[in-house]
C-alpha cells in the first residue's frame, strides 16, 4: 500500500477532519476552555441564526431541471424523473425543502453534505436520503479509487452493534465545502472554534452573573479564626445567592465583612466583547450583520445593497456547489450533454414594486419581454395568444417587431389610394376632359 501511494502522490488519501480518528481535532476544546462541537455551537444564537438563514435560503429557492432544445435555448424537463425528485419529494419521508435544508445544515456545520442515491434496476435515481457526515469516511482502495464508509448505529441498523457500509461514489451525493484536497471539506465550526468558544464563554459569564443576582463575587472577612468556614459559605450562598434572592438585606455579625473582588462587567467590556463575537461569527459564515439582528451599521440607504451582496457573494457560491454536485452525481454521461440543474435566484434579486414595474416597462418598450413574460415572473395568469399575450413590441408605436415600419407603409398606400379615387371622380364628372393627376 505504501509503495502504491508513493507512485500516486497526486491521489493521496482524502483528508477528512470530521470523522474517524481525526474527529478529535473537531471535538477539541478551544482556547477559551469551552468545548466546541456542532451541537454546542448551535446553542450560540449567532451560529444558529447564520446556519438557519443560509439553510432556509438554499432550501427555499426554486430548483428546476432544464434540457437544451433544438432552437439553442432551454426548457424545463418536467417529464424527467429527477425533476419531481429534486423539485418536490426526494424520498417518501421528506419534502424537497426539508431535504435541502438538512443537507445545507450539514454542509455549514461539518463542511460536507452526503446523501445516499437509491437507483432502480435501470440505473435511474428513485430516491435521495441524507447521511450524517460524522459517520462518513472517504478513503481510497488499493487501486486508488474512492469509496465511502458509513457507520450505521444500532438504532439505524436494528442490530445490537454498529455496522459499516461501503458505498461507491455513484451511490453517494457528496457536496464538499472549502477544503485542502478538493475532495473533503473542512468544518467551519472546527476552523473557527476559538472565536465560537469565546462567544460561548461570554454568554456563560453573563448568565452566571445574573444568576448571582448581578452581584460580583467576593470574600467574607473575619477578624478572628473561623471554626467552620464551609458552613458560613453555604449559608451565605443559600441566603443571598441566585436571582431568587435578589435585593435581600444581608445581616453580618461577629465582625464579618463582605469584600467584592471580581471585575465588573463594565470594566471587562462585556457588552462590547459579546457584540464583537457576534460579528465575528457572522463573518465566518459571510452573513451580513443586519440579518442576525445587528442593525448598528445598517440604514435605509444601504440595507438593500447589503441584501443584494448577500445573494451575490454568500449564496451564489453555495448554489454553484449544489448545482455542480447534483450534475456530477445524478446524471450519466449521455444526460450530462442534454440536462442541467438551475436554482432560480430571481426572487431574491427582486426590487420593490415600483422598481420592478419600471424595469418591466423598459423590457416591453425595447422588445425583449412580452406581457406573458412579465406576468409569469409576477405569478399572474397568462394572456391568450389571440389577445397578444406573447407579442414582443418595439418602442414608439408599440407594434410587433415583425411589423416595424408598417405605419410608414400604410401612409404611402393610403396616399396612392386617395390619388386613384380623385382621378375616378374627375373622370365621372367630365368624361371628355383630360384627366388631371392630383397629389402632392
């Protein structure tokens, strides 16, 4: 095995930091002392908000399957089995929204998303089922070919012990995130565990501070020697500790004196630190701060632009990963020449009503949009062909492109008809006279 990989250094074993023996890196503690993993990180409101925003955005976008037509354009391939599978129901247990939301959540937390591809006897895809990334390992066999090892837990496999299932690449839909080898992605939570751990530590500090009646800790000083200091400490905590004992009057006897020793939240810049860590987490997922509730730097004039930048710089790269992974995994060689998947981002890029109407007017007047094109974008019923719903008009008199210049032609024809009519009138009035041509 060592000799084989020494000859194929460009095809080394994939580096998977979210499964197997390397899982300790992912599960390791942070510098703040907090234990950071995908579940503890989701208890942070900023992480939960970022993951929810991105997963719901990808899941809510219309996903269509297109085919190239003979005219050089494209059309929806609604008759293809994959159209219903991805657009409506990947498997009998979940909708397309839930399926894509689940895989996108895995992708954001683990850096990889996996789904088992179920095929019939003809090789057609009939189902897609999500797989947990923490139970998946990507490896190579002795011939250098990739394979996937998935560990079934006893709850999934209905057995008393775990079972490992080997899957071929053709049986797995794998969407990798950012990684170092191009095959397996790295977990964003693992790479940013120190920033998330610090945010968790700040949140815990605030919770414990208010649980202690928002009072700093300290020491009870006694001039002499206490015989049972533990009893006095427990008695003090029972009487005055916790939010339920707030504003109680402390009674000190026998020369006891309370001296606070901890740093106040104001001196520790508690609020500033928490706010910065929220922005730090939003920066990890490239989510605009206003989308996680931080409106300090947002205004009426820039929030729309930030939303458009979210679509362009945050969502679009994820969408490309999805489209290309679906294309690579679900199509055979012949289908790749005819079909492709496409997420529709138009709904997220729509402006306000007035801006849309102004844009539609420009499209109508310049002949690259028809009334039905606009009504379809606005989810309105289409106008029948005989009523002109599919006419493409040009600026000016708004006539069809095929009749451009028709008004000029009609004027010439009308002038000639008037001339002939005048000549006929003159001839009837004076048949023997010489006909005179009237015209300008």
